[in-house]
């Protein structure tokens, strides 16, 4: 009797282990009309404002603009352009890192009130706090 109870328990455990959970989709969220500031100690902090077809903001020194393509969790920025002012090096270093993050972005998710951008490998490349 002990043996059959153990076998039944082992079989049930195997079924539970083999059961697949339905994939949980990232909840859809609309970025159009939202504005965000990069979570950083840099001053001024880079910003991003989304429209229906693109995004723009301040990159730390210069203004930037880009198309933005979104499909569920996927988010990409295309052909990021900037104005061409020169600023002191701390601002330019912030700007270079921010623009690289935009170019590396392949997806986005809202996590705990923040907008998080991810690269193709799933690494966090930038975090933003909503400002509107």
C-alpha cells in the first residue's frame, strides 16, 4: 500500500512538473502623450516624450528626436537625430551614453512606475520616471 501511495504521489509530482503555464504577456501600455526623465544623478537628466509616431527630448546637452516603433513589448527608435551644441564633458558623456541606450533599445516594460528600456539580450539599458 505504501508503495502505491508513493507511486501515485510521484506520478502527480511529475504531472505538475511537466505542466506548462500559459505565457504571461507584458501588459500593453500606451506611451503616446507620456513624458519621462532618466533616473540618474546627471544634471540635466535626459528626457523622453512620446507622440503617436515618434519620440523626442533632451539628451543631456542637445535636443534629440526619432521615430519610435512599438509592438506589444517591442520598442525601437529609428535614426536618432540631435541638434549640434557643444557642452562641458560631463554633459556630453551623459548624452553619448543616453543616445547609445536609445540605439540599443529593443523592448520596454513598465516596472513599479518606471519605464525600463531593454537591449536585445534583455539587459536593462535605461530607466525613466514619469513626469506627466
